[in-house]
C-alpha cells in the first residue's frame, strides 16, 4: 500500500503521521505499518506511528498511536499535539475534543513557546491513581502508590500514575541511565504482576520557587529509552504535585532531551501541557503489509523554517540543565 505521510515531532518525540480517516485497515495491518515506518533502519523511522482517525462520540476527530513494536498505546501527549495540528488544518478549527483509546482529551491552539514554533495546549485526565487497575498485582498492594517502594523493582521509591497508559515515576538527584534501563527492562518483560507493562521515568526537580523545572528521562513501554515521552511529562508533573515538589495549579517547565513544554497539574489530577507540534516534511511511502517493510519514500515538501525555530528551543532547554 502507498501512504501519504507527514513526519512530525512533539518535544523531539518524532513520528510518521497518517490521515487515516478514509483508510480502513485492520488493527493487525496498522501494526505492520507502524513496524515498517517506525523502524529506525528503514527509510522513515520514528518513535511510533500516529493516526488521525474518525472520532467517537462528540469529538471532532480521533487519535491512535502504534509503538515501533506494533503494540498500541492508550495515548501519547507529544504525538497528540501533532495529530491535533493535522486535525485543526483538515477541519479549519483551532480547538477540539479528541477521542483517544479509552479516554478523551481537549486540545487548543496556544501561545507559541518560541517564535515560529506551532504550539498546542492539551488537557488530559484526570489521571488514574489506582495501580491495581493497570493491573498491578502485588501482595498487600495499596490502591495508590505515592513515593513508595514497588518490591520487584528494588529499594527505589515510585509514584504510580495512569495517563491512561501506566507510568512509574521516581524522583532522583541525578539520572542513572543504566539503572533506569534495568528497571525498564523488568517492566517491559510483562511479568505476572505487571502484565501490561509500564513506562518508567527518573525525574530531577529543580529550578527556583518562581520558575520550577522538571527534567524527565523515560524508558517507554514498547520503545525503550527515549529522548521524549509526552505522557511521562504529564505523569511526572502530577507526581510532583502528589509528592509536594510542585503545587497544584503551578506552571512548571518540563524538559527532556528533546526540548521542553509548559505543564500544570490540577487538584483533580488532570494536566495541561503546552508544547510544540512541529512538521518536518511531507511525502509518500509504500508499505508491504506482509513483511512490515517500507520502501519508495518520496519527500514532496520540507518544513525547514519550523526545524530552525525548534532548534532555538532545544538550545534554550540546555540552559535549564
């Protein structure tokens, strides 16, 4: 099959994206498309596949994301902004409700985080705080895990937040990537006590009382160690409020290796993130569904001005660290 695609990124989390509103494929076929297009060794590459889809209920449009391994994620807030932009441009609107897998989110055009950086505010939640619903199945497990030990993961303390995809957030003085990967690998193996796996983040809280910051490093379910994960940025903001590192209603700058966003969590455990939805290029590519391989990429349009504008944000993000 041949697909029109847009390569995009939110906070450095990059994806091929397809307007799938008029494309009827089975989930297994979309899984094959994701494995083909998100393959870093292939002609496109990315952290997953984004789809603009027909909506459910009263939403204006829908969102789906498939990870590079072909599994489907409940949400991806960095990816949601990109799909929102595609939906805005397709429908000539600048605010909408979006149907996700098992939940809904609100999106709206927002003030740019930097000159020339197309910015969208997205509101998700309220987050789920009952880890037993993931499910997590541990002996004598409480409903909420807030700054508490998860015994199979050692002595480190975690806060559990579902966005609705599950996240385990640990606040650290400095990120030890080897430890993060080791814990992520345990969760990625889908043990009996965590059959749907989880995203694991190490977070460094910093900044000043007037301008708080969070630096987030994430091992993402179905992806591995990633430079950016939007739902992890949201989950980390909520976890910071639950553990007293931020106040509800307080705006923080949340950073990762891909860039930065503005984020604020509320007492109902919803979170609003304002960040970029940057288009890199548009083109066409063929996918062999049987072999899950891509070929014949043709780039028809490049968005060099957007890339240059985003580079200034990445440079600015480095000053926070």
